């Protein structure tokens, strides 16, 4: 991780602490709705960037981070199965 990535991670973790888990969850739901309503593949890919930022914000709370990592590990397992 370079210096800018480290600073970004600190900023997002601080943001997560400020807004809390319920707001983070609301933001995820809002992003999902926008993607669903648009039906545009590019909008879905841009949402990944927003999810990436929110996953860093989840690191402010161990409960949120554990649940976020559960989802990450599920996707990792799927990728591993499909690349064997």
C-alpha cells in the first residue's frame, strides 16, 4: 500500500466511525438500487468503487468489518472454485 492509499484508508475509516454502520448499510442499499434501476453495466462497475470505499469505512467497527470480510471471503471462494 502506498502513502496515498494509506491516507485514503485512514480517511475512510474515520468517515466510517463518524457515520456509523446503519448509514453505511443505507448507502450500500442506495447504491444497489441505483445500479438496479439503471441496468447499465458501467454504473455497476462504478458502484464497485463506491463499495470498495465503504468496505474501508467498515474497518472502523469490528462487527461491520467481520461481516464485510465474510462477504469478501464468500466471493473469494467462488473465484477460487471457478479458476481451478
